[in-house]
């Protein structure tokens, strides 16, 4: 469904407490799942009541303005009052201003959610749509859950950049860093695979969610992944963000693993890269918040395949700001672009021979109050209607980076998608 002119749209959302057993993803459409899940909780969407598409440098502002207009006139009955209940749109935004990929907000016809032992269903309809007449009378009706099909099998193959090409590209980036053009730049490479067009894509989301339970497993408009990096989470005018930059592979045993974490925590190269990312986030957020605090030193965050340096940031929103405003202010962070931002973006456009699409862009959801959860689309892949899958992985390049080591880092970051297809 394409977006409808705002003057003609009024949405009604009715949320009801229900009993839900089993995985939430079983309620999603096998071919077009909408989901935002963490440790079994979260929300899934079915169908489309409304869809908006946005492009160019104003895509975030246009989306925020559109969502405010929709929310202001929407009728919402929500006795549940949990994160993800009521009127909700799933969203996914392109990385670059000139990307050929559309940024989207999708309001499902039905949402099934669960948090802290409470489950609900929300039915959403355009008020003047006669096909939804009487929806309020069956507000507690759950959509049918269906068994999740077999996981599609495929092998990722290098696409625009071979391994040697990537090492060479990192070398060119280092030349520009040494020349003083940028302090840090994130260089990505792409990989492709093909799965059957009729494959049950929920199986990929399930595999990612189970393998990486501490991440947000997402699926929005063909983009699916498991991101460890929360861009911003907003609830009741309070927000939090987690900055990740700097990483190393996990060890093969407990002793080697501990040594890897210690080496990362004391690596000046990784600490410098991380500090770039933190300062970028703090600078971007200050105009939109009344208070901001960050931990004094980064901590090591353990994921199944690697260690990250991480810093948590806590915020109090200004009265006129919403989650989408913070998303607009934060994107792109130094963790996925570099520093200074404009110079890094220009260098990425020069050196990467592909459109990142929605890789490394914000993905998540927003409700009628502007609350929501947004992560950076990492450890992810986009799958089109024909089953063509494109994945990306990047590495942060600073002055003492080693091109071969950065190639190894991208291999680690491809693993979640590669393993999900094995």
C-alpha cells in the first residue's frame, strides 16, 4: 500500500490484552515479516494500514512531521500502556541522502506484542475505510499463528569489492587520514546470496534472534538483522543510547577470551575510535535534550562472536522532541560514518562502489507519543521480492589501522547473516 495524502488519513488503533503462547514471530507474514524482538519480547506486525516513503536529505524531518500529523488526529484506545502498544509504525531509513533506497514508515493492520509477561493485540485501520467496519467488535481476535518453515540455505559471496579490493580501499582511506582529510572513516564491503523467493523469511529472523539474544532482531520492509547497537530508546520523555565502536574477535577458550577483552580495553587505537563515536553522539544530542550523561569510560560488551567497546548515554528529552528527532540528530554516528562527519561521508561516497541502501541507517519503531526503539541496521541483509540477498559489513579506519586486520573484522561482522543461512 502506498502512502495516502495526510489530509485524507485518520487512523484508529485499538489495543486489547490477550493470551499469547509461543514465539511472536509465528504471527508474522512468512514472506514480508515485520518484527522488533529481543529475548522473545517485542512486537510483530501483519499487513499494512498505512505506508509512507521518504527520500533525500529531508527524509527524517519529513517522516517526523508526517508521523506527528498522523498521531495528532489518530484515535487510540490503549489500556495496556506497554512499549509497543497503541498506534505504532515500523521504520527503516536509508544511510545516505542520495541513496536510491526509500526510507519507510509502515503502520501494520495488526500488531501482536508481549513485554514483561503481558501480551496484547492491536488492530489498526483507516477510519473511513469501509472494509474495516466493525473492527472494534472483534478487538481481541488474534491473527493465525503458523509454523515457521525451513531455514533457507545459501552462501555469501563477495560482490562489489573482492577481499583484495577491500584491503586496497582501506589503504586509500589511510592515505587520506594521514593527509589530514579525515580522522576516521568507516569503509564497508558488500556480499550477496540468493534464496528461494517463497522461502519463509521468519526462519532467518528466528535464527538471528536465538543466536544473538541481547541484540534487537528486526525485520522491516525486507531488511532483517540483529543489531547490537541501540541508536536511541525513548520512553516517557527519557531516552538512552548505547555507543559501540572498537571491536575484536572472541577467544577460543576462557583464557584467550579474557586476554582479547583486556587487549581491546587497553588498545589506544580502539579507545580513540570509540571516543570519536561517543563525542559525535553527545554533540548531536545536546540541542534536543535537557540533560545528558555518559559513563566516564567504555566497558567491554560480549557478543557471541566478538567483543565491543561500549558506552551508555542517558538523556532527558526537551518537550518538543520525539524519538524520530533524536534519530535525525544522531544519524550518521561516527561508528558507521567517521569523523568529521561530512568529510567521512564524502570519502565513503568516493571509495565505496555501491549504494549502502538502508544498511547502517536507523531501523526500529515509533508510537503515537514519539516513544520507541531505534537501532543502527548492522549485522543485517536486505532481501528483495525475488530472493536476492545483499549484506554489508564495515570497519572503522583510523590512522594506525591495519588493512588486513580490518578485512578480518568485516568477516566477523558478516558472520551473523552467513551463519543464519548455513
